C-alpha cells in the first residue's frame, strides 16, 4: 500500500506536477484524474493505437471549444465522433459570440428577450439559428452544385465537414473552428445522428433541391469498418455520453474492444443509462478488453479535460 501524501502547491506549479501529486493524495476523483492522465500517456506513447475522441455538443458552446480545436489542430486523435450540435455551435460562433449566463435564470424572461439558455451559457436567438443559416446556405449550395456537377451522389458526414471546412478558408475566424481544422488535417469527424440539429435541417433543405444527392451515414460506417474490423489496437477518450459514446465503443468491439479507455462524465449508472455506465460494464459487452487500461473520472468535462489533456498539447 502507498501512503497518502499531503498536497504541496507552489505559485508556479505546472499542471503535470499537480497531476503527479494527485497520484498519492487519496483525494477521491483527484486520484482518478491522475490514473486517467497516466492511461492517456500510455495511449499516446503507443504508436500502433487508433485514437478516438468522442464528446457531446454542449461543451462546444463553452470555451472548451478552443481546447477541442487545439486537440484536432495538434493531431492528438485519429477520429472524432460527436453530435450535430458540435457543427451548430462551431459554425454559429464563427459569426457571433455566446455569453456567460446563470443556471438559475428566469427562463420565461429570457424567452421574451430572445435569449436561448444552454446551462449557464446565453445565446441570443439571432446568434444561433439565423447565424448558422446565413453562413451555411451559400456553402451548402456550392457543395451540392459541385457534387451534382461531378455526378457524386453520396458522401459521408465526415466528407461533408471537409468540404464545409475548405469553404471557410476566407472566414476571418477560421482558425477558431473545429470544422476548419478537421478539413486541414484530414481528421474525420463522424456524426451518426446528423439530422438532430440546425445543420441537419439545412442539409434537408438541400436534399429537396437535389433529391439524387445524399449525405449518408452509411459512408461513415464504411470508413469506420475499414478502420476497426480486425486485430487492431484502439484507444479512446470519451467525454460525456449519448450517441457519441456508444458509437465509439460499438465500433471498438470489432477490434476486440478498447485497449485504453478514459471516461469523463458527471452521469451515474443508477438508471442503467449508457451515459452513466462505467468502463467495467463495457467489458461485459466486449467493447473494452479484459486487460485494458481503463479509468472513470466522475467530473464536469469543463474542469477535468483542461487538466488531463494540457500536457499533451
């Protein structure tokens, strides 16, 4: 048994030094944060592993968007799996700002004032739906025209995102964008639930105008099949839950399960939900290997992610 050691903080302490101390403070989730950091270190040092990052869209409404952007810019992961709202917030914030708000707001008053609330983030109505439509309509029209001219009838969501990113080259805020850096570094963003959001609705409008062209999730699935079927090493940092989490571990099973798995979530498992399910449950489904290095960090992503990932950027 290792003895518990008192935490020693100094003014110029590095995040990595703090995490190293978390190993021995016996501080509940602090110790799990250290274990997650160590698992990620092993995963990033393993050059044979296919690395996946999955996350839900809500965090892209916050400053964590910048961290996800830097993760993609620095090519830490090979594949991103997320939800349509990630595109919504990323594109909307290229046009207008979001604002700091409060959880205990008067929501009826906010509605009357045209403010959308996402947790403690305030989004003026015109800074979301209208902003997305104004920037995306000409881009999607151009993409569908190009596909029609090239007689290309089906593309995946990751290919569509590359094409959107390419058309952001002249946007003055392009380097803030997750979509832009996905295109620049050719890191596929997979969105299995592409219809569920403002971008999905904009795609639907174009589907009416170009009925022969489809944005097809099956093209994404073919890409994932080419990556994961067989005897391969796979590791994942899984933020939150929902479809992005399940799609990650679902595909990992075709490689025998995740070799490295770090979950960061504030959900619990008491209702049997996937979002709260721990890594050890996934072992029973063969989605995580029996001998995997796996860690559950019960925390708000906006607190834990900057600490756990900063040393790798």
